[in-house]
């Protein structure tokens, strides 16, 4: 827990993922800010949900309107029984349940200055332009942040005014970069050169400071200096002529400097608008939409109602009024798209939950910016549209087909028509994952009516149980749901939002092991799949399944304020697996073992030590005790692995085996000495502090930081933390009772005497990864023989049982993170690296993905818009949008998906989506002959999985033996495995030559197997 500005505590177990996005200081400032949200329609409740989850001081829900049936299309916290009741008071309790740390109140009186002055941020979502101008005037004069937001059909608007002197403490939220210095010139425009191992990552105008500089010591701890970037490894810091001569070394660190922003009031900004571009393919639209929203207010004032859905007459009236507004506006447009204006009018009476999710996610992040000063606000207008969701031919959308009929989907029918609503209801979709994105997708899909009609269904699967840390962003769950299945709980929650939705919950992991469940009968009726997964492996697996069954895939992900959306359309786009990010840059082995220079290195070293000592070594020893052939298998391992494996068994069962908890403390004390004293002394023995390289340069320079050994002190809290964590983990491995009395441990360890370590000559320490790899490939036969001789037989250990420990970062009582933090910071102390607190250590060592509800809401909204396009039947690339967003900047980037690459053999073109079909089962010989006769391709190799079924170089006897067998029998014979009943098709891979004997790239093959007399063989084209 950490104290915040309101005197309360920040519950780190609840806000853990969000804290990695915002940080403690921003969270404290947010927890001191009161927020008013006016208008509790679909957009208002979306904003309120995200702001309450975010953790502001309080939220007041303001609304003077009563719920109507049409509100049920987008307002997910209203039910049919709430119709006729005030929208704010009705959904008050449901919103308050989202976060018990945020008091939620309601107000139903008209807005006035007495109400407004109590708040740090005011959000208007359902108000007239006159009210917006009046509220803006008061808020701007009283330094109250104002956000105006609105959605009209497929159009969205946001306006932000944070005052005339708003301070942004961190513009982008990225971690400050640092780099090692290789040189600094002494001149008027001094040039700093960084080591060429990696780019410095700085930008023009950044501020930096220095540390550990030798020679030009005036720079150490200097006031932040503004830089000019000269290249990827160089930048200028101004005049250094008055400083001492630079000698060597140094670290340059970026310093985040606050920036002041000035905002105009609504009235001023309307006449001279500044736009954030959300789609560079629609560069001219913000100006048109800016006036279209103003025209809407004028139309509403004149006619008392918005234009009727898809009324040509009302659209023409709206267009005429738009021209008047444009002519009188200081922001007058000389040219504009009249059809765009009419489309705005035709769907302005409607609302779509996906648009509310997009705009609501962005607005909620702006509220957090206004409260915390973290990240760059929108300055000052943002417009967004999704007209691609409409059918290509809109002639079927008329006043009659889009007129209200008194049901929950009326505002959605106003945009898309009744026929499309029926299409949505009949869809069958598979949602994989019920976490943060999964919850939001299920909410959106249910509100859209996806799978809520005749023949429709939603299937969701997630094998996880709800944890407390999920509650901050997985909004379908409540505290009383902790330890319940995610999928079941999420399904029940969205069923309350739309009782008509036909949703089925599973608790399965997707993968080869569940293909008995998710087989042909499951996939073939589906209309599409929406991934809500948190790992690449599962995403790639589902991508392969969607390609196999030729189903659309909606893919998305978030990382803090960043999010991405990808749509995969059969026969149109490439697949998710067609292109991948490069692998993460790994830390060199030698850096980890001997030459760390950053806290990331020491944390990885600590994590590796945990895995090696408490999991891998324990697993080896436990396996030795139960597997008679363990020794035999270990000796067959390559390189130095037999020695490492047997040595770990010897240590676990002989050298380090404890019999009492006191033995565990003794082991921990010895281990401390080995890791933080002995190894460092040995390293300095091999490479003394004044060691030089063959070129005469200091060995300990650049990325190599000269270490110092640590002498154990039982009065040092960090030293004792390590002993306590290591001893308790050791005790758990051997099934002993743990001891949490820190003073007891301190008393015992203070009495332990450890012999002084004497470094040895002849010890080889690898300086490069090549040397380390060469050492790992060495086979020490003598050492292997010795280990075999000294390890007692498994039977001599009786009933001894060891329990390997799987690293678990989220349990604060299991000593796992205690060990990691202590080990890492001790290692950092060895090398004079600044330590990391538990929060940062957990992020890095636990490989935690930072997350915040706002980004999740936005991304889910974008996914839902792509789904609407798929249901419309769009197949042209230009209708779809892959997206990347970063709410911190803010940045929005959209592009057409990449077209599926085309391959060719002879004159036949094919993509990963194409396939051939052949009726009737064949023998292998018939199969090869058929392929040659019909496709003029000679099969040279044919395989299924890891089994080689046929090759031209196969011994003739073996080849001939298989030729007469049916294909399914060949597979069973070669793989030595039966074909499971649920397997209806075999994927075969082949190499082939054309008629000229040249290798050609050809598709995979799919042989469909049916129980009975008929077998259909399908050949389908897939390429990765």
C-alpha cells in the first residue's frame, strides 16, 4: 500500500497493472481529483466505467433524463425494468460496484455554477451547444478541466480544455533512456559520443544529465542540459570549454521535464480549431465534421428533433443548414463533401456501442490526464468516423427500413437498418479469452445483439479463475467473483446486459489438446473468431485454425496506453502469422554472468538463479529418485549438460540437502557468500581493477563495470531479506515448515562462521559469448565419472520427496519476489548499479504487461467496428482498418490490411486461403499419379507432421511397400499412431517438381477422413 493525496491508500494488488502505466505519483494526483460526468447514455456510462476503474477521488453522475427503450442499445448498465427512471440514479449502484475505493454519487438537478465549482474535471456527453458554451465559460475562468464528448451514429467528437497553464509532467510515459558515454569533446558545441552497442534513443530538445564521468566531473549530477541530436550515437550539449578534460566513462540519462500547455475556451476554439488527426487517409474530414456537429445543434434547436434516420428530405434540409453555418463560421470551408454531410445527417439520430467504446476509452484517458498531468492531452478537437461500417450500397437504407419500432436496437437500426440487425442476431462467433479485452468484446457483442437472434450464438472460453488484480480492468467481475471461472462469470454478466444473447461459456485452453472439442463440427458453422489472448503462441495457434477453416479473425492487444487491432479476412488479407515482430533482444550470457551494467541484467540473473536453484535442480533430483533411467538419459545430453545435470543432483541430494530449518539458514548464508563475495573476488583475481586489454585500454571500462565483493552483515536489512527468502524457499523444496520470524533468523545467521574464500589460479572466465559457448560445448568425462561415483543410489534416500517451485510473482507471501528483489539488488550493489524497488522488479522479472482500462475499451471498440464490416460482407481491402494507437501521445494510425501474398506454379495463382478438392480415397501410388496427371507436378517428398510418408530417395523396398496402402494407412504405419476419432482431416506437406524438373512452391494438402464408405480428399493452399 502507498499513501495517496486523499489520505487513502493505493491498493497495489488492485491497481498493479495500471500502476505500471501511470506510476504512483500520477495515481496519487488522480486520487485527489473529483470528476463530474454529465449524461448517462451509452457514451457517458462508458466514460464513467473507465474513470471509476482508474481510481479518481470521486465520481458524480449527473443526468436529468429518464431511460428510454432505445438507451438499451448502448447503455449496458440499464435493463428493461429501468425504462422511465432517471439514468444516473438507476445505474449508480452498478457503477459504484466497479471500485469500492471510488465514492460514486448522483445529481439530477440542472447544472449550475454551484455544482460545477466542486470538481477538478467536468465531462459533458449529452448536452446542447448553449449548455456547453455556458459551462465552458465558467470552467475556463475557474481552472476546471472541461471535456465535451459526443457520438452521432458512426461519428464521434471530443473537445478538451484544461486551462491556460496546464502542466504536463510526463508527455509520453516512456521510461527515461540512458546510454554509456564513449567520449565528450571540450568545445563550444561539445559532442557526446555513446558506445556503439546501441542507439542512444534521445530526441532533439530532450534534457539529460550525467553520472560516473571521469575527468569532466563537472557534468556529474549537473542540472538537466538540453541536447541537439547529431546522429544515432552522438548529440551536442553546448559549451564545455570551462570544464576539465574528459578522461573516460560516464552514463548519460534522459530527464523528463514538465511542459506547460495553454488551452482556449470552447467558444474561442470553435472559431480557430486545432485538430488531432485520427486517420491520415481522411485528412480533410475533421474540418467538415467540426461544422457538422455545430449544424446538428442548430438543427435540433430549430426542429426539436434530429434528422430522421436515412431521410433524404431531412438530409437535404441539414445540408442547407450546414451551408449556412459554414458561411457564417470563421473556420469556413471553401470546399467540402456534400455526401459526407448528408451521411452524417442520415445516421445522426442513431448510436452504436462500438463508437461509444472508442470515444469513451479516449475520453476516460483524457480525464486521467487532466487529473494527473501524466501524458499529453488532446489539443483540442478530435473527430473520428467509421463510415466503412455501412454497406457499400446504401440504397436499402431508407426511412422505412431504419424507422424505430420500440425495441432495444432502435438506435442501432437507425444506422444500419432492420435487416442488418437480423444478420447480427444470427451470427455465430467464438471469443477466445475472457480477460480485459475479452470482457469488453463480450459487452460490445451482446449490446450489438451479436448471436442474440435465431440461430445465433456466442461461445467464450477461458481456463483462468478471477484474481483481485483483474478487477481493475476486467469490468464484468466483482470482488465477490474472485476465484470463480472467468468465462462463466463473464457470460452471466453480459446475459444481464442483453438477456436475448445466446452465450455459452467454456473453461478450455485452446491448443492441440482441445481439438477434440474445437473440431470440424465446432468450427465449420462459425462466422468468425475474436481473439482476446495474452500470449503470441496462442494467437498463432488460433490464426492457424482460422486459416485452416477459412474463418475471419479479429486480433487485438494492448500494452499500457498502446493498442493494436488486426483484421484477417479469408481470401483477402494475409494472416496474423504471415508477419511477426522480431524477437526480443536477449541479454548476452557474459553480461549476465560477469559484466552486468543495468538493473535489467541483475533481475534476469536473479530470475535465472531462482529457476536453476529451486526449480531445475530440484526437478533433476526429484526425477533421479523416481526414474531408474535418469542417469542414462542425462549422460546422452550434449556438451556440458551431463556435468551440470549430475552436479545439480549431487548438490540437491548430498551437498545442500537440509534436515532442519537451521540447515536451510546455513545453506542460505553459504549461498550468499558464494554469489556476492566469492564469485566477485575470483572475477577480480582474474581481471584486477587496473587490468588493461591488449590495446592498452582499461579492461574495466565501457559496458564493463568494475565490481566489489559484499561482506555479509546480519544487521543489513537487504542481506537478511536474502537469507530469509532463500532459506524459506529451500525449506519449501524439502517439505519443511517455513519460519517467518525475521529476528529468529537474524540471531541464528549471526552465529554462522564462514571460512575466508581464497581465489584460485587457472580458473577460466569467459569474456565473450563465443568463449562462453565454447565452454558449454566442452565434455568433461573425468568430472562425469566422479559425479556418477559420489551420487548415492536413489533407493538410499527412502521416501524423500522434493517439490520444484514454479515462479509466482503475484503471491506476496511465498518468498519468490522477496528472493528476486534481494538477489537482484545485492548483485546491483556488487556492480554499483542503482537498485530497483519491489514494484519495478516485479514488472521486469515477472514480465508483466502493463494495462489500463481506457486502452482496452478503445481497442475493443475498434475490433467491434471491424466485426460490423465483416457482417456487412465487405471483402475489399479499403473497407478494413488495421490500427495502432497510443493514448499517451495521443497517436492514432490506421492502414489497410496487407493483401494475401500470391504464389504461382505454372499459370495457377494461389494464396494461403485456396484449396483443391478430390473425391474418393486413394492409395499412395494413385495419389502421386493423380497429382502428376491433373496438376503436372511430380511429388518428390510427402510428409505429415514429423513423419516422412514418401520421398524419391527412400529405399525402393520401403517405398513400394507403402504405394499400395490407402493414404490414411500410410500415415498410421509411419507415425505409429492411430488417427483419433475427432480427427477428420490430415494436413500433408509436399515438395514437388514441375515438368522441367525444377522445384516449385506448392500448397499444403488436406486429406479429409470420414468414417464410412466415402472419403473425400481436399488439397488446400496454405503458406507461412
